[in-house]
C-alpha cells in the first residue's frame, strides 16, 4: 500500500475497511460453514483471496485500495474456522479423546514455517525486482490459486461434522450464541482476543515503517524478509514448545496465557525503544515466538468448551473479537503514529 503512494495515515482506513468487513461477516460465514460444509467455504475463501490480490495488482489510489481490502476482508471471514474446525472434528472421528493441544501445535508450526518461507521469498523477490512489489503480489496470486485447487481436491468434511451439522446457518449461529451465553470461560477467551487484535494490528501496520526507518539503502526488503522469516520460524518453534512448557511448569492454560501476554507487552517496549534495526527485529522475533506458544493453548481451550455443530462459528466468533481490536487499532494507531511517531503508537 505504501508503494502505491498511500501515506501511513491513509493505510489505516484501508486496513480498517478490511477489518470491518471481516468483523461483520465472521459469525454469519462461520454458521454457513457449520451448516453447509467446511470444504466449499474454504474454497470460496481462497478464490476471494485471489481476487483481492488481483485487485491490489491492477488498481491504484486509496478508494480502490479500500475496496480491494474489503474483498480481502470477506475472504478472511470465510477462511477463519473451516480448516481448524474440520481438523478437530477429523481428529475426534479417529480418536474420541485426542490431545488437541499438541495436534493444533503441530498444525500451527507448519503454518508458521510456510509463513517464514513466504517472507524469505517475498524479501528476495522484492530485492531482485528492484523494489517492484507488484511482482511479489503476482507470485502470491499464483500461490493462492494453487491453494484453491489443493483445498478443493484434498479436503472432505469430517464424518462427525456431518452427523452434528445444524439444519440451517441461522441454527448454527443460534447454537453458538447459546453456548456463549452459558459459558463464561468462552466469553473471557473472546474478550482476550480483542486486546490481541489491537496488539497484532500495531505490529502488522507499524513494524515495517519502523524497521525501514532504521535501515539505510536498498537492503530493507531483504532484511525485512529475513526478520519476518526468523519471527515465523520462532512462532513454529513456539507452537511446538508451548504445550510442553506448560506441562513442565504445571500451569493452567489461563495462567500460561496471562504470562505470555505480559511477555508480549515487554516485546513492544523493546520494539518501540530500540535504536537499531537488529534490536527491533529481536523484539519482533520474541513477540512471534511467544505468539506461537500461546496459540495452541488458546485454541485447545476454546475447542474443549465447544460442541462440533458450533465449532466453526465459535472459531469465527473468536476471530471477530480479534478483528474488532484490529479495526480499532487500524483506525487509531497509524493516525497516532502520523501525529507523533511510530514508537509512541
């Protein structure tokens, strides 16, 4: 977005458009997946994401970029939940009492490794193309089309989700809301997601301009790719280590998640106060490593309290609170950065 002559203040509303559409569509699309099958919703999400990347490739200006971002937000809403819900139900179909925390950790690790590969590739392609980020977006578009084909060919809805499937989208949403009304633990998980959304948005929007300001010359794309890759590898390691560390420490999931939030707050202090790109990058690496450690514990806690027929809708509800925080953060933090500085924001 910055390479298309948008200012940091203009990027905020663009990202806010993405977050707002995601927020509004999260729970309805979760109910849609629970009622009508996870596979078709994931494929639709992939096609919409490819459309978003195509629009970013061919359009220009803040208005058109906002429209493109809103298409991306719709894709994000469709994407949050179907694969994770399908995975948990498939595990339960094989083993009625699986170690969901460890299995989700393995999936999160694979996720993080592929993000790291993408970060390295993006940085290298951006540098080799002389900073022409359109080439990076075009490669991402091709990868997204591969994802759409893979999801269509390899995914089938789990037998348990078929048996417990609500009759309608409205029924799926009603089941999830009824579950939220009766389980205070679920409500606290969702509330924590709001704070996490503000935190993640600040990293995603502000880290790159902060890092760029500390790097001289044309080395920024490659160095940024390396830092992001290291951070995602850290998240992969954290995903594997987190559940094991919690077992060794004999901490409850709640205590573990609270301690992790405190550690991430310390990472923000490092990123904001560092005077070198490498120290800022170290803060980023630590932030994502802790994020990886917390993810499987948080997800397992959610799934332990959720029934199969409402699983995608509940994951979407968690994502909607994350997007609520992201919406608030994307409107306020870039504006604050423009008025003061990125470290203050």
